[in-house]
């Protein structure tokens, strides 16, 4: 960690670092409080800059700066959190403990030592909010701060990335890296180098989103199903004409189904050369859209457009879309205008994005549950910060029911009973459809609720601000205002005492999540800063998560008349099933990492080659040697500067196209590599062997093709007319995310976002 003095290095290191030492440093900072309070504003700013590498002095100064600029005096635990961040840890701090301020103090500390800092958030709203909120603190110290907004163009982004501290959603950062890596000129790039990443909600970004490669695609005719194919697929019957695998990840035509499709389309065999690469692909895509993607679960339709839902957050995935004809298939299914297709230009995983930073740290309320992933995939350790005020939330054991309908009915009864006392209630559901079904059921019982899901996510701040008021019932998907506090008594806490008397906020979960960590995130919405509160989950034995984790195992129990199951074995069964699901996800994560690491290593090699072509005259020098007569002709006709630009554009185009083709080949290889296991070969080893072999020829082939294009393409005062050769860059691009997790539902499998046009 360059820039750290010996003192900071001594504090970093193994997990289990002596927390007493950290507490001692904060105590020493407290002893300096009167000294820094006596300083003028200018004197305090100078003192802070001068002691940027001295822990007690820096913490004492930052506390006073915060008090003067934000009217917020950091608690000791917030200073401990900032200290742990500057030591390079993932910090666990409970909900309401002030992680945002701790992160800002750490960002200021890093920036004062000469680092450019990226404060990474889970969404654009939090990035903008936090940058604006913390600006006075940074400005006092002479530090610049900016936030990246999806609506900003290249010029605005370039200016924002030049700031000392940049707040941005992780996807925006990754997509800008991808666009910069494919930029045709240096001037088209927007990012300035940054060496520190402070990641808010680190478990969400580094664990949940780590399974999701970020992809840049360009417009190109795709494999979207025709209207006739969409109509044919609607007539197929599950079981007879097609089947779905147990995880509902893949759909397969049966022989009967294939024959029916052939008859309805009036064609020969779907598997003939004429149809296997076109019609069959379109039928499979249409089947996927028809059977595996559910409206109001995986996507919503709003303003005549399909909008995807981020399953881990329950939010609309802003401007995102599916690739490979799937977006068009869903649009056709819903009777909407169909989008064009595209080809992958570049991709990168969240892990690879995080690996670009010299220093990575983060914070979350549920870090210890993800400690193995942090350590294995990022080399990060967890530092637990005790709450400023002990948590007194009452976490009730799960209430288990035989069926989903039993659990749902019991939950409605519970909400009705609690609402009669005036106690505020937050019910967490797993998808939009479930949240709306619950809200409708409550209306029939005379209870109005505020529904927060992907259909009205713009109301999030308003809904969450009042979710803790008397008599409030809030029904929310997993988004549940993560990153914001639910204050007892409403936004202004005017009814706080009355809510406290009633027991505080009650959090109720409908069904279990795939990991206990996600359950705890929902629980953490109550019990903020020592507030009273409670949590309970209503779970059924036929819950999808339980069924997947049980892997066919069944439990024979005798439920009560209302479906309630009190047998102790049921608790053990559910706990084991959830742990199996979580372990499977970790295994998938590890496998995904192995596949993607090689691709990332190859991209680094390619980046060196591309950077040389982009920033030097290497392209012209190479083409001049390999096609000297043509080079002299071009230089004589258009001049050296235009000739060099044309050579650069030609070689970059072929290199980028070669990488795009390589990614497509690797994707096909990975889809089929599991067949190698039938021959008792290691799929990973076989993938690596084939990928390395394919990559060896990429650069050489790009050079050979560049020479041919250079010889043939028209080059005039405007440069090389690559559009005549089919090499023109896409007129538009979009970014999307591809979830490699087979346990995710269809909605998590592939998502993406429309991005800026190539200039």
C-alpha cells in the first residue's frame, strides 16, 4: 500500500487485529480535541494536511472538521471505522452507526496523502446524495469531490473523474472502464487513474454482484425471434413440447416439441444446417423469454418499455437490457417494439474491476457472514466495530409453516394484529408480484400500505423516511431503502416517543433469502442506534430456497390446523438447506473466478498492446514495414499525420474485433466445456488449454488483417473509410451484466444498459 508510513503498515495485516489498539488510538485522538478546537479554520485545515499520516492527530482533526462543516461530531466508533478503512479492511458497522461519515473521513484521509479515491456505492442515488452531503467536509480541506450520474455525457464524466474523491455506483465505474478500454482515441477516454476504492455495502458489491460480469456491446443484427416464432412458442405445452431444468435456468425442446415447431413453421428439420444457427436459436430464445422470465418478477413493463429488475435489490436496473436476442424476445412476448441485436465488444467482472485499485476497503452491516469470500477472492479482512449503543432488537425465531399459502395467511394476520397497536411495520418480500399480492391482501383486511418496489422506486426516499411512523405499514422488496435509515416517529421523529412505547419498528420477512446474510440485512432495518424493534421471518417448507437446498430431501412433520410447524427438526432442516444453498453459491463463485481470471489476464496483455497502438506511432511503424509501398503512397497523398491516424484506427479496429470474436468463442466454449467432464477431463483445465491456444494467434491475426485492410481501404483527407470494409465502429453501444449464477432466476441471468453513443 504505497504512501502508508510504517505506523499504518504496522496496524494492517492479519485478521483478528488487536481492536484494543484501535480503541487506544481513538482515545488519544480525544485527548487532542481541545487543541484542535482552538485552531482557526485555516489553521485546522493546515493541521489536518500536515498530520495526514499520523493516526491520532488526523482523527482528532477530522472529527473537528466534521463538527464545523456538517454539524456532526463523529462517535468514537465512527473514528474506529474510518481508521479500519484506512488500514485496508472491510468494516462491519451496524445499521444507523454512520458508515457514510466514516467512509467520508477515510476518503479525506486517503486524499490528503495524495491518493485519488473512488467511493463506490450500490446505486446512483446514494452516490449523488453522499457526494453532496459530504462536500462541505472535503471543501474545507481543499479537496474536490464529484459524483458520476448515468445521465452525464463524456465531457461531464471526464471532469468528475478528475476530482480528488469520486462517488459512483460500481456499475458506472465498470462500464466507464470498458468504454475507455475500447476508446478509438486518448481524447475519448473519461477516467483519471485512481488507486483507492472505498466500497459501501461491500458484501453487495464484492459478493452478490461479483458473480455478474459487466459487458460492453455494440449494435449489430441479432438473433431476435420473429413474430411468427413468438406465436408458435406460445402454443407449446410444458412437459410435452419442452422441459425446464430443476433450477429453472434452462429450457429444452423435446422431440415432440421440435416436430410441432417444424410443422407450425412449415419447415424441414430445425437441426438442418439451414435452420440450426438461426431458426433453432430464435425458438430457444423465445422459449426462454416465454417460460423463464416472469413479468413483475424479472421485469416490469412501464411506459411501453421492458425494464429489468435487479433481483438482489428489488430495484429497476436502470437502462438495462438483456443481450443475444433475449431482450427482443421479451419485447415480442409483451407486444412491444423490438430492439436491435448486438455483439460483445469487451467484458470485465467486478473482481477484475476491484483488482485495478492498489488499495481496497469497504463497509457493511453484515461483513462477518461474507468473511470467507472477502478473504478468498480479494485478500481482505474484516474488522468488527461494536455499535455506539448496544442493539436491543428482538430477533424472534422463524415461524415455520407447511406451505407458502399458510405462511402468507399467517403473515397477513400478524400485520393486522400489530397494526391495531399502531406499531410501524416493514414487510420484506422477494419480488414485485409478491409485494403487490400482499398489499392487495391487506387492503381486503382494511389496511392501506406503502408499497416500495421496482415499479415506484423513485418514491424510495419518501417511503423510507416515513416508514417508522405510527401506524405505518410498508411492503418492500429487497431494496428496502438500503443505505438510508428508518427513523422512529417519521422523517422528523415527531412521534418517536409514541413509537418507542409501542416497541419500535417491526420487520417481517416473507420467505428466506439464499443466504443468512441477506436475511440479516432485512433485520438490520430495525434496531438502529439502540432503538427498540423486532424481526421475524415467516417461512414455508416449500419455499424455493429451501427446496433447492434440500436437494430432494423431504421432512415428514405434522402441521397444526393453521399450517404452523413447531417440530424442532423443521428449524434444523431449514437452516441446513439455506447453508447448502449458500455453500453452492460460494462454489459457483469460486468456479466463476477461475474461468474469468484467465480472461482477465489475457485482457491485461491485450491492454498493453492496445495502449502502445493508441499512444504511440507503433501502428504506422508496423504497417510501414509490412506494406512499405502502400505506406509511401498514403503518406504522399494525405500527409504523415492523417496517415498515422489511419494506421492507428485500422490496427485498433482489427485488434478490438479480434478480442470481441475471442470473447464470443470463449463463451461458446464455456457453454460446452461441461461435456469434457464426461470424458473424465477437468472442465477448467480444458477451458484454460483451449483459451490459451486461441489467444496466442489473436494479435498476429490482427496484424495480418490490418495489413490487408491497409492495402485495400480508401484513405483520404478524412482518414480511413472503414465503413466500406465492415469495420466501422458501432453507431451505438450499450452495457449489460451477465449473471453466471445458475441458482438465480431467469431475471438475474442477463441484464444490461443502454450507454452513450460512440463519438
